[in-house]
C-alpha cells in the first residue's frame, strides 16, 4: 500500500484523518492561511497605489489606568500624492465561527425613527502642520464625517446559523462575540496606531512622518470575514410591543457584500475632536462614542479595494 504524504488530505470527503491532516485543519479554522491570502491581496493589488506595510504589527494603547496591547493582522498603505495625504488600511482578518456562518446587520435605530436614508460615517484622522524641515511641526487628532451613498450603515449585528434544518440543538441560539471581538481588536489597532504616529517617543520616526505628510492621514478600519453578510429590513411599526417580536413575514434578509458597522467605542478609546468640544447639554456625542468599521465578505475584498481606489476624493478631501 502506497504511503500517504503527511500533508495529503483525504480526497474523498476532504476531511482530516491523520494527525498531520488535523493540524492543517486546525490552522484552517484558526484563520492562519486566510490572513496570508488577505495580505497577499493587499501586496499584489495595484502596487503603484497600494502597498503592504506589515502583518502582525504590534500595537500598544495606554491610558492613565491600564495598558492595552494587540496586533494588526494586515496593515496596508495608500498614498494620495495630489494633496500629500494618505490612508492606512487597518485590517482584521476574521474566520467566522463554523456554527454561525451568517452575520445579520440591523439598521440604526435613529435612522429607523426618522425614516432617513442619510448615512453618515466618521473617519479617524491626524492633521499635520509645519514646515518641510519639520521645525515647529504640530498635529491635531480627531475625525471627519462623510456621507456615504452606496454602502449601508448598521447599528447592531447578530451571528446566526447558516441553516436551521435537521436535528440541531439550540436552534434559536445567536451570538455576537465574533463581530464584537473583531471590532474591538481593529479599533484598538486603529486608535493605537494613529496615536503611535504622533507620539514624541518615536523621535525621528515621528518627525519623518511630518516631513512626508503635511496635511492629513486617515485611518480606515476594515474587518474581512468569511461570514456571509446580510442586512435585515423591517418596519418598526410591525414589532409587537407586548412580546417584543415581529411576524415572520414582516422581515426580509438581503445579502450585502459589505456594510459599515457603527461600533460603540469603549470610553478609553474615544477621541474628542479638537475643533468640537463636548456640549454639556447633550447626553451623548455620537461622533465621539461611535466609530464606523467597514465589514467585508472576503469574496468582495477586491471590490472594496476598487471602491477605495476609484473614489480617492471622497476619502482624501480636506
């Protein structure tokens, strides 16, 4: 009998049998190979504009109480030469939970209440000012708001099973741990990386950034996932207040290749805009306590890169 190579997968059902096959299977589930493919896509896609900076880039974010550490899965860099601005793509690669392969996104409640089609997002930015030699250079951290037309903005998300047919225990069980974990990690990486670039501890590295960029740097968080993404459409008036439920025929699921997720930022990650101080008469400042993360189905990742490349003025306007 011919001896099987240790890395060969059972061809009949593509299921692992040997210890070596189970090792590869485990790495598949963990997402190691998935991250490599996303990094390759960034590295090889229109090299004249987009480049791969790093993978597993270490980030530290600290406040007065605690120090937080994470790693950016894939860090991409896209430079706009016309106005000397740039955008960093902070990418979190997320293999979906095999039990919950569909992510369902809910519309924002405020948008439902007003029946508005307006979609406003915030993008984190650093604004650098100073002479070309770096003397008296200063930086302001904050965010800008942008109106998006072709991409929906969601206010909540739930992970659900791909099928509910057959003998499945806990059929109605849902989760939001994967999307929440991924959103937290990519926001921690985004805010930590932006803070790192203006830190005086970087010394000459910080000054070199100021030499190159005399205007704006944007930090764009993206989650690329193998999960199928859906947006759920319904009318608030169809929800029964007595039991909190809606009739099955009053909701529709619609597949979407990508969507903005309005993620509530932990207080220690919130960045107040230098130009807009908190109004003490307002209970909350939406622009400060939420950040918008672009969630992308992995099959549409190249399409999203096209969107970024072909709409530079949107992302790089002053």
